[in-house]
C-alpha cells in the first residue's frame, strides 16, 4: 500500500514528467470508476503536483489568454488506496486500469493517467486536504510533533503503539512497513501502550537542527544500525527521518517504467525480512517485529509467518478453491451413483452425506491426519475407506464373539 514516501515520490514524478507540457481538452474518466467526474475543460493548461502525508493534489492551472474572463485553477486531491499511482505515456500506450486521464495538446499526444487496478483509491475535484488528517510527518514535522505531544491524554493512546502509528489523525503518512521499521530500530515491542512509549517526549526536538538526514543509505545492516544508534531514541523523530530515507532511496521503485525494488528491499530491516515474526493486530493488519510482541498483543494471535502465507494462498488462488468444491461435488455424485446401484450405505456414510459441504471438509482433513499418524497404512481412495468402514465393525464382532466362545468352552 502506498505510504507517505510513495505519495511524495508520485508528486515528484508528475512534476518531472509534466514539466513544460501543455494539456488541453476535458479530463476523461473511465466508465467503471465510481469516483466523481472532474468537470474541467480548457484549451491550454498545466499540471503541478504537491503531497501531504497520504494525499496528492494535482493543480490544473489554465494558461492565460486574451479572454475577458480568466478561468480559475482547479485542485484534484487523490488518495491512492492500495494500488494507485500515476503514469505518463503515449496515447496509444494507455495503461490498463487508467481511471482518470489528462491529455496533452501536442502531436503525437501523450496522457497522464491515474492508474488503480484495485480501485480502492479515490479523487475529489475542487478538493482540499482532509481536515481529519494530521500534519505531514515529513514536511510539517514541528506541527506533527506538537500535535502528538499535546494530545497524549486522548484515549486513543491507550491502544498499542503499532495501531496508533496507523492513525492518520496523528501520524499522517505512516503505513504498515514504516511502523515496522521504526519500532524495530528502537527495539520497541509493538503491542505496548502508545502513551508509555511517547510520554516524556518534548514538543520540540533538540536534535532537529543538529543533524540533517543523510542522502546516502548504506546497504549493510550493521552500518544502518550504527547510523541509528547515533540518533536520539525518539520515536517521533524516526517517524520523520525514516520516511525521508525512503524518499532518498527513490521509494519502492515508484517509476512505473522501471519498477525496481532492489534498493528498497535491501533497505528493509524488519518488514517481510526472513527471521522476523508477524502477527495480526486488532484491526487485522499484519505487524512485523522481533522478540516479544508486548502485553497488549491479541490473545488469539497465532504464529505469524505461516498464517500469512496460508492467507495469501486462499485469497489469490481461486483455482485451488474451485478444485476443492469440484472434488466435493464429484464425491457426492459418486455416492449417488452407488446408491442407485443398490449398495447399502453405512451409517457413517449417511451422516457424511447429510453434512453441509463446509462442515464435511474438516471431517475429511481429520481422516487424512489419522492416516498420516499410522505408518503402515497406504493412501487409499474414498471408496476404499468406505469399504473399510463397512467391514471393520463386522470384524470386531467376530473377535468379540470368538472370545465369548472360548470363555464358554473354558
């Protein structure tokens, strides 16, 4: 999910690609998008972008002409959701899922597109920065710091620090990977009360004017840890400096034409790094960490990594899900054919047929697990298992009856 650094890099990308380009005509929206139309058309205008936290604003500025009434600029505020980004291409290379398009006046024409495959993002014409969002962690650092320190008595800071860091009212721009990296560098358990972590911090950062963020980030983890040891152990300061490190890296390969993630992956110390733990927080978001999660960790949380991989398979492998239901239907149809053939089903088979498909699947898994614990058994088909169910009770009766006979003989 794009976070503060990615939104800022998006604004830099737009300004770089659209510098000196004149746009013209109406702003076009895709038919499938549910976001509002941008009622703006102009014979000639320019585009400029700015960012604030997790928002990007495009300003459409008409070029002055001899017309009596000058057209006013229009702001369009974007929120990227899970997968939004901008791309500047030739018209005949329009990317898929381009839901808002700005066409240039040149020939051959080019187009600036807002691309969003999952359509969780949105835009607001004549929009403004959302008032409920706090100051930007990167470019409004003093205001951001003052707001957090002055509101520590709010009930929201009773919650775990990892969840509070995603609250955009106070931490505008922090997302999932940033919270993991910040807490890891300070060795703070993710599920401790936010107030206990933040109390004692001052509204003014004493180190603010002493150090500038270095533009060169070393690739070795040891060098990065040494660099962070020089910093004051101040969580609010790291909420400011760590995102700027990503900006200096060039982000997560934001440029859609290159999409190079190697530098970003080398920069990560905790998020999705082998050997780290992960757990779902109370909002269902995955938190990556090392060591003890803290006293406020969800009680029903399980071992993180395997669960995440399992969820990924279920969420995206739709073919596998269809296969499960197909096999179940096939087994049900086979049992129906056997009934018609005149074979009398056992009591267990009748109960299995009456169980809904969702409840029947755990039963089949338990059968497999029992077979796995018995080394002498070999995998058998469903019909083979049913046949054993028919014969085993009879064999048991014979043994019991045999014992009774021997006892009678004695």
